[in-house]
C-alpha cells in the first residue's frame, strides 16, 4: 500500500543549484499536485496536473517547473534554488472526474528542503 | 483576502473535553468542503468530508453554513491522540482540481 511516494525526504542545496523532486502514485489517479508548506502559511499550490499530458499553474509557480511524465509520475524542478524556496514540499494525488465530497487528496510524506 | 481562514490556536483542552473549530471561506462559489488532520512533521490526511446537511463520524461532527460561509468541526470526548493541526479545505465550482487550504488550527489535548 505505497500510495504516494516522494523522493528525497530531505535535501540541502546551495543557492543557485538545481534539483528535481520526484513523486509517484500507484492509485491510478488522474490528478496530481505539488504544494509547499511554510510556517503559518498553510499549504500553497505550486502546480497541478489534471490529467496525463496537462499541467497548470497554482498559486505560487514562480521558480518552479513540472513534468507529468506519465499517469503515475509528476516531478517538480527547481532550476536555480533560492533561500526563499526553503520549505516542506508535498505531492498529492486525487481521482479526477468528480467534484464534491469524494474528491479526496492523498499526500506523500513530504520533502524537507533547505536552501543555503 | 485569503480564500480560507482559520484561527491558528492553539486550543489547549483537557482529555474528555468538547472542542469546536470554525473555518471561514471567502468565495461564495465554494462547493466542496473537507477537514484534514496533520500531525507534527507529517503529511495531511483526510479526517472527513463535510456534507451540506452536516455529518458525524464517531466523536467528530462537521457542519456547513453556506449563508455565513463557514464550516465547523466539533470533537467530543477529546483524546490525547486528537492532538494535531486541523486543516480546513475548500474547492470551488470553477475548478474542483484546485484545493484551497487554511493555515490550520492546532489542538493540544492534555491529560
């Protein structure tokens, strides 16, 4: 019962370095999401993918790029990391195709990223 | 203005107490409502969806008030294990793929 798997769990970068956060889900969900969580700010949507082959910007997309590699995988890339991107990053998935109370999100365990 | 607002707390209550949280949302087109629970340094997990008529799941009761644009969560007979941050989540009719999260209400249940 893997659900949503994120790698890595922890990462320290220097300013200007690049990296890719990986996310995979095994629930055959259509929709996938990337959030960041900062103290006192709640979760903020970076990008989402409603289905394979599509991606859309969320609330805070600047400084990030995403790739929906296939139905299972959705990656988040930081091209040139900045200290303001120090955060906890969560990947999530949901079964698209329904609005309403059954549209539930399932989260990965998170990636704790520090940019020095 | 934030889409979803919550009192950050913390709410410090003794075991066995009843505690209630409210969450207000700003968009009248909001359609679906949820409560998620997040333990310290863990991922959010669904606690319960909120039905239009209100719903109950064991010790937990959720209510929706569309006229005043808020949802509530009532926890009865609090347990130590209920200590967590409770996140209010909303989607709208325009895009049910976009989930708006409140910043959470922290609950500490003490012996």
